[in-house]
């Protein structure tokens, strides 16, 4: 893997006062921001270039991170529609800067290196066993250990009992050619049809459902991770990572 994309354009409004002056990727746990943790892990993984898709408080991110993080270069793409669109647009905007296999992350995550290291290969998806406190997209897993079917919150026929499903952690790795042929056309179709308010996972879900994309499931079960959307999430993450 030579490239990474981190989506950090959103305003993080559900975090209230904590994100009035900074994006949520700049929230700190144990004295280190979520974004700094990710960049450090990506550099450790040998990633040569990370693309940050910015929007809210973009200048602050640029000043804090700069053009280089340790031995890894950092490129910025500004999503000027961050207030009115969802991350399907941010991912589409990053596509022209891709030319290698890459890792995709969302900027509101915190996790440990031991779990992340298992993502360093093409066409993988990070998942965890679904728990009652979880929300969002889930997948079923086939007998080969690959994602069999995606269920977004908006998916028709989404099961009411999700206890046997797996929550997506919002970390993916992609083979470049496979991504360009299977995901990109679906991203473009969604945007061109006016569906710029959906999550990028819609395009991935369609590619998997149509058997154009196969993603190996990497279990994050047993290692701490958290997706931070609300003030309660932030407090939970600080407690979970008090020693890291």
C-alpha cells in the first residue's frame, strides 16, 4: 500500500461546543489528536502519501499537519461543498489523486496499531461483531470470510435483529484497478443522479452486491476502537484509550 485517503471535511456538529473552533479529527485523546494518531500509523505502515479531504476548518488542519508527516507526504483536497453534501462527494474528489493501492479511513476514528496492521493488504474491510450500542452500516460474512451483503441504515429489508452481523469500522483498503472499475463508476452515478447526500458506503455496497468487488473482512474484535460522533462517544473513547 502506497497511498491513503482520510475523509475529514465534515463539521462534527453533534459534538457541540467541542468542535466550534476545530474539526473533530483534531479532538485529542491522551494528548494526541485523532488525525495525528492516524498519520503516525500510516507512516509506520510505509504509506508514502496521504490525501486529506478537508472542508470545515481546513486552514487549521493545514497549519497543524503541514505538507509532511514524518517521512510521509500530505496532500490536501478542499471539498467546497462540505456543508451541503455527504462523504460520497469527498471520496469522489480524492479519486483523481489516486494511482496506487490505498487505504481509506474516516477522520473520527480511534484504534490501535495491532488491529490496523491487519488492514495492510488490498481489498479488505474492517469489521467488529455487532453490539447493542452500535449503529450504522453492517455486513454479513460468507464462508470464505468476505463481506457478503451490506446493510446501510437506509437499505430496504435491513434485518431488525443484527446480532449475527458485523459493524463496519469505516476503514477499507483497495486494489487500485479494482476500485477504479467497481467503485468509482458507482460514486459518479450517485452524484450525477443527485444523491450527493448519501454515504460513500452506498457505492461500495452496490459493488459488493453486484459481485464486482470482494472485500476480505478483518475483525477488530478484541482490540479497542471507537467512532466518535457525539460528546458521549468522545467521553467513552477517552475512557477506553486512557492508557494509549
